[in-house]
C-alpha cells in the first residue's frame, strides 16, 4: 500500500494535534500510575502488564524495560500486517506506561513506605477506584486519534483475518476476550500479577472502553 508524504503527515498529526497530544500523554501517564497502584492490591493488573511483571520477575529486568521490549516485538508484528492504526500514541504508550509505573512503585515503596495495602477491604476499594480510572485513561489515549499500542491493535488484525478466513464478520469483543485471556494465562504461568482484576479486565475491558470512548468523544468533541 502506497501512501504520500502528506497523507503520512496527516496520519501522524491529526488536527487538533496539541489537544490530542495532551489527551494521549495524560492517558498513558495515568495508566502507568494505575498499573503500579493496582499491583499494591495483589489482586492483579491488566493482562499485558500482568505478563510483563511475570517476565520482569523471571529475567530480573526492570518492568519498564520489559514493557518496551514486548511492545517493540508486537510493533514489528503489526507493521507487517496493518500499520494504519499506529502513530505517536503507540510510541507514547511504549515509552511512558512502564517507566511511570516503575517511578510510582519507587515512590510508594521508598517515600510512602507502602509495599502492600493493609487489608482486603482497602484493597477492594482501591481496586474499584483505580480500575475505573485505568479504563478512562485507556479510553483517553486510544481516542486521542494518535494511534494505539501494538498490543491493542493486534486484536483488530486478528478479527479482520478471522473474518476473511471464515467469510463472515467475527465479533471483536469475542476476539478481544480470547486475546486478553491468552495473555492472562501466560502471566499466570510466569508468576506475574494475574488475579481477579485481570479476569475482570478480560471480560469487561473491551466493551467498557468502547462505551467510555463514545462518552469522551461527545464531551471533548473529537
């Protein structure tokens, strides 16, 4: 597929660019904070982060480094199939989420001296609050229109390929659930942060983000 320089520039810098850039940066930064705080609950994180925490545990590499490495691997895969959903937001997610999570973890452990939340009631309350914030943050970054992470783009590619192979439209929701479930199983096998939060996100992340996206678009008029 050929694309002109002007089309590529418009693809990367969709108007209003500054507004979209701010939304994307807020989204990925808040996502990183949420991942770290959810880890304190020991009830799990999102499927991708859960797997990356497992890889971090197994390799001894910093979570942020693992996040970048896995994102790059998935990025290369996506490039071969459909790069049109990628953009600056893809790079923002790749570089910001993991390192913000590491910075937040350092702050909570070394400044606040919190390594785990005290009891189940507090953990559940924190879980409910920060899962909601995480979903809003994901919706913000995805709907900034500057591109999604390779992790989030792959389910669309899988859905399109399956639809073509089966000669009928396959449900994106079902593909996304199966996709997230696969990474959850990998996270569990690696000893990552897989738990009730991870399972909830497998079942609800796609539909809730789609609903939240409509709300955000109406409010921000994107």
